[in-house]
C-alpha cells in the first residue's frame, strides 16, 4: 500500500510538473501526461514506478469513464442545431473524408481489418479537449470560425460514441457469424433501451440522483455512471459508450449543471491517470519500428485538415486566415485515439498498433497548437483561388 | 442542459458557452463571451481580452444594467452560514403559472415549503412582498428555501405542478 501510494503521488506530481512546463510554451497536457508515463514506465531507463500498466487498470478505467461521462452530460442537441446546415454539411464531409481515408490507410498498412477500423477512428477524430483549450488560450473565442470549430468538435463527440458502439461487438469474443450478429443485436438493443431511458425516464432517474445536497449528488451520479458503464461492458457495448449514455441521461435531469461542474475535477484527475497509464505501456523501441507509417499518417491528416478546411470555408464563407485557424486547430488528436486503443487492448490486435497511435497522437497533439499559433503561415499554403471571399 | 435566455445577438460556442456581439457608439464591434465555467471574456479591438471571474462579471452586469441583482457573494455567504438553506431567485417568464396570481392565492409556503423574501420588479425591490399583489411577467422572486425544495418551488411557479 505505502509503495503504491508513493508511486501514484510521484506520478501525479511528475505529470503535473511536466504539463506545467509544457503549458508555458503552449503545449496541451495530454502528450505530457503520456510522456510522464513513458519516463517512469518499464521500457525506459531510470526509475520504474509501475512495472505494468495493469497496476493502474481500475484507476485508468475511472479516467476513461469520466472523460466520456462528461461529454455526455455536456452534450446538447441545441449546440448542433444552432450551427445549421453549414455545420452539418462541413462536419459531415470532414468525418466522411477523415474516416474514409483512415480506413483506406489502415488497410494499405496490411495489419488486418480490425486494426484498420481502429486506425480510421484514431486518425479521423479531433481532440475536443485540445481544440477547446487552444481556442481559449489563443483568445480566439470571438473569432468568426470558432463556433464552427467547436460545433465540429461536438459532432465528432457524438460520432465517437456511435463509432465505439458499432466497433464494440467487432472486438467481442464471438465465435462465428451467428453469434456476432446476436452480440450486435443485443448491444444495439441495449443502446436503444438507454436512449429510451434518456428520452422518457430522465424524470425518474432525476429523482434518484438529484434534489439533494452536493455530497449526495456526487455519490449518486458516480454510482449511476459506473453502474451503466459496467452494465454496458457486460453486454458488450463498452464501458465508454455506457458512460456517455449515462451522461446523456443525467443531462436531461434538473441537476445537469451541477453534475457538469462536479465531474470536471474527477475527469481531470482520473483522465490524467488514463493518459499516464497509456504512457506506461509505450515502448520507445517499439516506436522506432512504426516511424514510417506514423509519419505517413500524420502527413495524411495534415493534408486532409487543409482539404476539409477549404471545403468548410466554401460552405461558410470563411476567409483564408480563418480557414487556416480551423485546419490547424482541428488537426489535433488526443483522447479519442487513445480511448479506442485502450478499449481494444484485450482483443489481440497487432502489437504495432499501440506505439503507432502513441507516436501519431504525440506529434499531432504538439504540432496542432504550434500550427494554430502560427496560422498566418499555414494560410500561405492555402491557394487563395480556392477560397470565396 | 440549457438555461440560456435567448438574448438577440448571441451565438452558441458549443462546449464553451455563449457569445454576444455588440457595437459601440462609434460602430466598432465588441464581443462578450460567457463561458460555462463562469468566466466572462470581453473581446476589445486589437485582440485585447479582459477576463472577469464569475463574481466580477455579475457585479459588472448589475452595475451596467442599473438594477439591483442579488450579489452572488452575499448569497454564497448566507448559504454557507445556514448550510442547507438556499437563497436564490428566479425570473417569471410570460407564460409562467404564477403570472397574474398572488403569493397568497398560490399558497406558496404551504404547497412548496419555500418563503419568498422579496420581489424585484424593474428597479423596485419589494421587501417584504405584499402577499395579495398579483405577480407579473419579468418579476424576480427572491426566495429562501431548504436545498431540496428549491426545484419543486421553481417548477410550481412555472408550471403549476
């Protein structure tokens, strides 16, 4: 016990110190939390605080659940509708292109078809956490393109839940087509049930968790989130999707605002551990094997960011600099890529997948804020005849 | 989740908050962002941004509107002192159940367990409120309530249930 506490304490502190240092030069926290895990992990020289990421399995799972639960509580259909058709069209095309090219890229790598689906999700989805942070820190919330950027991130949040739900049965332990279909139907049925609860049962759930003192509210909503996440994992929909749905349900109760506020510190603390635990599993020696495909994927994502940025500009009439801001901000990758890899950890996938996603995320999580800060340089790459102003 | 009053000129910043666009007397565009975390950002020309925490932005809003709003620090202090007692206020929408009815007629204390301590109508605070007076749309009902009864009270004055 004493040893674990010391290791945990030192890990949190190291993660905090690194992230503070990174923050001074404008870096987001996620890559630095991963780096902290790598430094004290078993694969790098020097101190080894945890021999295996499994030692943090439960705490890291809390992180994953709170990350998705917070997305669910915060999600609002009004946010999507407010963006209107330009948002739906440009974000839809962005998703289609990013996921489509990701699948093609995944198959071209030849690591397997299940691996290709993970790669598509990991390379196709922006990090809402980094996107929001970049916009706030660069003081760009008043810019014309910011509602579109944030709306796109929200739409991708919803897509993450759908994609995870669709993938979960693929990674289940099914023997044969019939059983796969049964697992899929069972998972889909459970999701429909949760959606119905969100639609019609929020009042009843609200009585269970709300209208009480803060302490009781916190205890109750954590209980609800964990229970739904656990049930979902049992049924094969993945705990992440369950946590998201639990959040969606509680978002419709009168206590939604308070829950949203209370879950933030939990998400931050356990989320940091989730990223840290991922870092523990990364072997730098493994990274050297996948440098070429990772660099190729990074280049693909950068090109796609410009292409989808120009398409968005045509739908919404953004100018060149705004288009560059959009492209540079939305190319950030982070939590979703890592969640996908974490959820498929037990499925016996190609061992190169994890270091591949690690390097890909580390580079883009760092590169995106740097590019966003210097978006006037990015703007020069965009041919002005493609922008209607 | 949405308790936002649709003020003309606001845009949603999904996941972050709301943005209000204004022009000053000279026609220069100004933008104000109200973040979900309570921070308000005033975006001035030349990329100047002023950030106010929740208390400061409430004070500014009260001062600018020339209306007496319950200072948040006061309600927090009261709530802290009387741990489970909550001081809060709600504004009556035009279609609220309580509009046109009196505190007495509504049997507020008997039905909800909540006490209305003041009514703010425009810039006139009515302390204590006249229980026989008809409530009007736009009235701010300042109330004292045990924490767990506040939601029921607001539902009653708005929906009558």
